[in-house]
């Protein structure tokens, strides 16, 4: 019986919890967003639409999901770019979940009121949900944690000071009669009774089989194992894979593309694993950026600024490292750093598996070496080697939640004062993220000093002839590329790093 269930996918019906109720949705357009469903079908209009592209945070909701060890993750995501079927098996919290009209306020809401954190109120539900996710995940957030938690929420009238005050004070309000989850829980030894109930309910929604949704010619598959995934990929070699949807969602909401076949990889447990072997960190292709960051930073703390400046928590909670790599944007932020570290990726079909150097993967603009039907299975990042200097710098117009004009990454091993090995990669200078091989050659075996670095900086013009676009001019990009290399030199030659950074880690 169980085998029959496993082999025959469930069809055209998703189930999730909204508050305490199981919602079953049938006959859905699989590229309808959670936001559209909430506002237009359920008339849950507390959640707002601002940009419809993950940038403003007005649509922030919180998703409850079981982690591998059956603990509960409550994470903010942007409902405007999440497709509805990805809710299957999860629990959705909206601003209405925290308190109904006239009802007692959740501590987060009370803090916003008391601290005057809202004026026109358009952004407020989004801020409340981001703060709710913070409230449920950290008990004593620092100012840096609060700034990061709010990096994806824009407010054009209140100003951020009162909202930050609310974030600092929300833990002090007691509103035991409010509807949901008023106790911070993540640092307690075990979940509260209320959270345990949520965990049990989520377990009851687990599927033993895959799911298939067909609607007006669009097919949407949710495989629940690697085996089913690679078979689907072989059967539908032109299908679009969907991981966190933070790129794919915008194809629909902004480019108005119609996608006729989608395979969602977010329910494949094998792709959500992280392992540290003797010489590598192995990250499954469906691991979110939020989950991949801590293990990468444990081994490469130098990359903290890069990751904290990668989009915003709601984007990092949904988006994956695998999606960033597979999407292959010339301004994708993870690839320059991963290339310099010597990262490889594993591509898998139903019949074979191959490992490719990341710096050989990209061929041309939006073209890579992934063959039809191949799934990106995992990312293999070598563990750090002794005497190696690593940095990655992102230059963009804003500190938070902005796309790079240029992103530079450097990994160098010195012997005495000579460059024994060096890898340099840039995003934003070519049609693909790319190594600066001529510049690397100019430095190899040379003394690491001002003269050789200046020569290497000049040679970058032979590696890259960047274009001018709305983000930056060609001249600006070339200048920045040279200056970032110089910054790397300064920071690895005893120069005080505080003078080369805008970000104060101590705040
Ligand atoms: C507001 C906003 C801010 C952003 N900021 C940044 C930023 O600061 N830096 C940055 O680099 N990017 C940024 N992005 C882009 C995006 O978040 C990242 O590229 C993210 O890593 C994509 O991951 P995903 O899981 O959402 O991918 P998806 O959108 O699900 O997929 C992206 C692509 O990868 C393919 N794909 C996914 N998984 C696989 C797989 N296993 N095998 C084969 N193909 C696969 C998909 O078919 C698709 O072509 C931002 C996006 C938004 C909306
Ligand atoms: S509507 Fe702006 S982030 Fe979703
Ligand atoms: S209160 Fe008006 S946009 Fe924030």
C-alpha cells in the first residue's frame, strides 16, 4: 500500500495550515503567488503588495516548517514571489495570525504601537512579520541582528529609529492572551507546548508521495525524493527547476513569463543536507542561503560581510546557494568567492553524475555547462588551507539589499612574502562571473608589495572590458575592480582594516 502511495503522485491539491486550520486548495494556477492567494482569494488583506519583486518587504509573511531534526523553523519570506504550491505541508502566519481585529496585540505589535513605529501603516504588517520572525528566533538580538532582520523592509515615512526601538523593546511586553506564539523559544531546551502542537500538526501533513499539479497546460511537480526528481528531469529535460524562487518568481511577476513545466526541488530531503568531510564542505542544492551561511562562515569568517549583504533575510530564507549558482547571473554574489576557493559542483542525471569546477561552469551570458535533464545536486567547497588570505568585497549603491555593481573575491597563499598561489574572481565585469587569470599571472611568484600589486591592477584591463549599464559605467567598474584589489593588498599587509571598511562589526 505504502509503495503504491509512493509511486503514484498526489494530484492537483495542496494542503497547509493557516493559523490552526488546514487549508486545502484545489485546481490552482501553480504560478499564482501566496500574496495573490491571500489577498484575492482569502481576502486576507493585511499583507500588502509594494514591489512584487522581493525588494520592499510589504508582503512579508512567516512560514513554519520542520527542519531535518523535526525542530520548528519560523522564517520570514516574501509572499509576492513565492508560488502557492510551495506552501504544501507548511504553516503560514500572516499579520492577521498575530491578532484579530480588536483582539489583544502580540508583543511585537504592542511594541510598534508604544514606540510609534507606524505612520501611514503600509509597511507596518511587513515590519511586524519580520520582527515576529526575529522574536521567535533570537532572545537578545544585538543592534546588528536587528538591522539585519529589517534589511528587507522599507519604510518611507516613519523612519527606522522608532521601529528599531520597537525591536529592542518587544521582549518586555507581556500579552499572554494574544493569539499566537508570544514566547520567544529558540534558546529554550525544548519547544513550548504551543510549538510542539505546531510540530505535531506539521508532521500530520507529511506526504509519502510526490505531488503533481496540472492547470491550463502548466505542469508543476513536487518530487519528494532524489530518485523521483532525476526521473522527472529525464522525462521533462526542458522543465524549469524551482528552488527558493527568488529568481524564478520574478520571471512571472515582473517579466510575465508563462512557465509550462516546473519541478520544485524544495521537498527533496537529499538536497537539503550539509556535510563536512575531511576536505570539503558539501552543501545540497536545496539548502537555503540562511542555512548555508553559518557553516561557510565557520570555516571562512572573512566572508561575513558578503553574506550579510546578500539580499535580505526573507530572500536568504527562501533562496538557495544552488539557485544562485545555477542562475549564473553575472552579478551573482556567491560565485566569485566560491570560485576563488576552488569550489566544484556535482551535476546528476538518472544515469550519471559528474563534477565540474565552478570556474569552468559558465560559458556566456545565461549559458552554462548544465546539460538538459541534469540537476545541480551539491556544491563542494574545499576546507581552508593554512597561510591563505581570503576576502570578498561587494560594491553597490546601498549597503543592504542591493545588487552588486562589482563584486571581487581573492584567495592567496603566501610563502615568505611571495605569492605561492592566487585566485581572483569578479562579478559585474563580464557577461559571466569570471577569474582574472591575466592579473593572477602578473602576481604569481612575485613579492606581495606595492609595485607588483600596481602592475597587477593595470593588467585587469586585459582580463575585463566591462559594459556600461544602469548600475555603473564601464570606467567606474574598471576603477572599482583595480581599487578592490588594492584594498585586498592593504588588508593583507598589516593596514588597519577599520580604515578600509564602511561596516562597523562592533555596532
Ligand atoms: C530582492 C532580491 C534581492 C536579491 N539580492 C541578491 C544579492 O544580493 N546577491 C545575489 O547574488 N543575488 C540576489 N538575488 C537573486 C537571488 O536571490 C539569488 O540568485 C538566489 O540565490 C536564487 O536562489 P533560488 O533558490 O531562489 O533560485 P530559483 O529562483 O529557485 O532558481 C534560480 C535558477 O536556478 C535554477 N535552479 C535552481 N536550483 C537548481 C538545481 N538544483 N539544478 C538546476 N537548476 C536549478 C532554476 O531553474 C533557475 O534557473 C536577489 C533576488 C531578489 C528578489
Ligand atoms: S511586495 Fe515588495 S517585497 Fe513583496
Ligand atoms: S509607515 Fe508609511 S511606509 Fe512605513
